[in-house]
C-alpha cells in the first residue's frame, strides 16, 4: 500500500535489544470531499510509522516534509491510563520517497542490510555515514 502525507514531528531513533534500531515518525494525510449537502469536508488521518532498515534516514524525516511511503498498514487498540479505549493506525514502511525542495529522494529496502538513497534513477553513494544531501 502507498500513502502520501506530511511528517507531523521529527523522526526518532529508538534502540532495541540486540543492537537493532527503529525509526519512528508520524504522518498526516489530508483528504477532502463533498457531503450530501454539498459542503466541503476536510478529514485528516494520522499514521504512526516505523522504518527498520536504516536509522540514518531519521535525519531527513523532519516535521513538514512531504513523503510517499510504501508498506503495510495495521490498526491497534488499547486502554489508556485514564481507562478510556484508544486506537491508532500504524504503518510499517519499507520504501520512503521524500518529495519537495527540487530533490526527490527514495530510500528503498534492498537485499543488503543498509538502505541506499536513490534520486533521478541513480544511486547516491553513502560516504562517511552521512546522507549526501
């Protein structure tokens, strides 16, 4: 599944057991439609996203950035500390395309353990552990 939206907060890298890292961020998707009365209705859907392939991508996933994500959606429900039932939408992403600013960057899952950014069909080299943009 693909979704396109804006990042609502800067991405965070969380360290887990066995030296694994996950990048967590949130994306808002805006939609609008006309109801039966002809009024325009604005609707925003939020996804809590996670990316497991490379923590380096967190530096470009900043608030307001327009991204296109490919991955698997899921829903979760829980009871909050206040006793109220809560729910949320999650998105486990495997491909991230960053749009805007004249640069289109794609972070793609590959057979190797390290994701390589792609732009205009050519691979950008990852040197000195810094993203090249």
